[in-house]
């Protein structure tokens, strides 16, 4: 795998939820590699969290089948945004909040 996916990947299993997180370092440059990784893994992640996606005009461009998207574009700088894919069978709720100048 390439530079981004050559790093250690942390998986956490909490109850029945399998969560995958990676600092994608610009989703536009690394999306294809992410898709290849997800296709080749035997895990079926219920939540996929991508940090440092950089600003995305239209997050739906990066759609993954069966995963609705939650996107926080970030406003601190051009690098900070976070994109979360949540398996459609999970019930969830979310809220964007601000901590000082940072939106979380």
C-alpha cells in the first residue's frame, strides 16, 4: 500500500460496532487507495472516520455504497475537515458544535 495506508491502522471493536479511522491527508488524492483497501479487507466496518480530508465542495462525490455521509468541513484551516461514513443499518444522531473557533 502507499504512503497513507502504509502506516499502522487502528481498529476498535466496541460492542457490535467495528470502527476504522485514518488520517487520509486529502481525500481527493487518496480516495482510490481507500476504496482499494476497503475492498481488500475482510472486515466490514460499521463506522469509517477520515480525518484531514481537506475542504470538500461536494462530499457525495466520495460516496461509499451502504454508508450515509456525515461531513464536518472544518473552518480552522484548509486541512482539517472530517468525513464519517456510518453503515446504513446503524441508528445515529449527530450535532456540530463549536469549541472556541473550532467546529467539532
